[in-house]
């Protein structure tokens, strides 16, 4: 190991020791009872068997995007993730799923693999260093650097140059991303578009709804539900609210009930009736958002009325929903560039747009992506 690697490892080790009491405390939270022991104490988190195709992603959205690759390599695929939702999604796709351990464990945890394929911005120094040292070809796929984060990356370019030394091939989303990645030290960069466009969203449940317009508030965050409720009236259509995080289901339920106190509107939680017959429905179940998009005329996409960075607009665009979102889409700009006829508005404009639904244009996809170059590169490493 180089002096830099040794210093980096010691720094991480010190941080880890200091963080142990906090990690033990957090692991008592039901939300983290599996993730924290797995990532930080290697509980029930053994190494992958050797000579597989190792895919790593962060959370649910990124894991969904690599589904065609995992399906293609089937029993050879190993999948590591960071978040709970990523683990749940990956477990649907493969029996070889792990939480990625904290970096101090990676030198000992990583076994030799044929290829390591890392999704988007998961630039862990020890991950690439030891995967490559133990014989894997290393790829970064769907790589992008947003306008907002570019300056931060440049400030630590000395660090990222060391990471990119251990990455054999980068598949970027756009020419702008390619130029930025090369400035940070990436080599052998190929532009193939956004692979999140390489698969069509699937409908697993055929839902029915009342006659009239169905408005879906999708992937909403704190404060966004209140904004949407205050802009809503029954003349616009039915309203379905789908919070981004399941731990917020109960608080959103209380918020809706408070909103309804002086109104003659019907309401239920989806888990109670599993239909969309009320004026307002709170979807307190994961994994059915595409099915709801399929019956929606309008989607209010959350994450952009607050400074979250926005969420993926591709799925509602695929179903040709009329799409409204906020201005804060800084994490999703490349995906919004792949669609047309969407509306990015200020908070105080939402009521006006909902009252004008019939004149809004339907969203449509205008770009595509492909996983074929990635498969070709992986297969070349297997020979």
C-alpha cells in the first residue's frame, strides 16, 4: 500500500473507533437493525464467493437500473448495496446480496472477482483499490457529475485522481459528464447515455380507478404533502399521495386527517382497502408506484419543492402522465433532459397548474440508453 493508502486507512480506523458508541445506539433503531451490524460489524455479512460478476449500487433506484445486468449474468451476479431500500430491491433480483462493509473491512472482505461494476457516484477508494488488487476489472457505469457537485469534486480532485487510477473503464451519461470525469482523472471514458432508460417500467398490478382525473403526488418529502394538500381541491380530480420514505407514512396520515377536519372529502390508507375509490388515498405500501402511474393522468413529482434534488421523471414520462415538479431538480437534470413537456414550477404556482390540468401537455420520452456496451466489456473480461 502507498503512504496515501496507509494514511487514509488509519484515518478511517480512528473515525470508526470514535463512532462505535453512536453506531451501537443507532443499531437499536428497527430501521437500522440489519444494516448497521452488517456494514460496521460484519454481522451475517460474509464475503462473496470468488470469480463472479460483482455489481455495487447505493439505493433502490440505482439497483432497479442494473436489473437487466443482474438478470443477464444470473448465478454469476453478486450484488452489494448501501441502503435498506437498496437491499430490499436487490434481494428481489439475486440470492447473492450483501451490504457493502465500511471501508476498513474491505481489504480483508473482498475476494477475487472477474469484474466489479459500480453504479453512478459510489466512489469508494478502498473498494476500487482492493477489487483491482485482487484481480477484478473495474468499471464505473452511468457516471455523472451534477452542476451542483462539480465544484466539490474539483476541490478534492487529488483524492478522486487516486480513485480513478483503479478504474479501468467509465461509462458516462453525457459528453459533459465525460469531460468532467476526465478532468478528475478518469480515463477510457465512453458515453452511452443513461442506462435507466434501457428498460421499460413494468406494471405488476392492474389497478382501476373512479371516472375522472387521478393526480398522483409521488415520492414526496416533508413539507411537500402540506404544499400539495393546500393546492388541491376535489374539482381537480382524485389525489393519491405516495411518500418517498415508509417511516413517514404515519406522520403523513396524521397530516391528511388534520387537513380533512373541515372538509367533506373521503379518505383512506391504501393498506386498509387496496383501492383508489376515495377522494384522497395515502399509499402506505412500497413497490406499486409504476402501477399507479399507469392509471394517473397527472403526477406531482416530489423531491424538488424542497431542496432534495428531485426524483426520477422517466417512469411517469413512460406512462405519458402530465408531469409537474419543483425547481430543485439539480440531481436529476440529465433525466429531465431525456423527456419533454414537463412543468417545473414555484410552490405558489401549484394550485394554478392543478386548476389548469386539461391544458397541460403529456410528458414523453425523447432519449434512450443502452446496456449493450457494458455487457460487451464485461464479456471481454470473462474470456
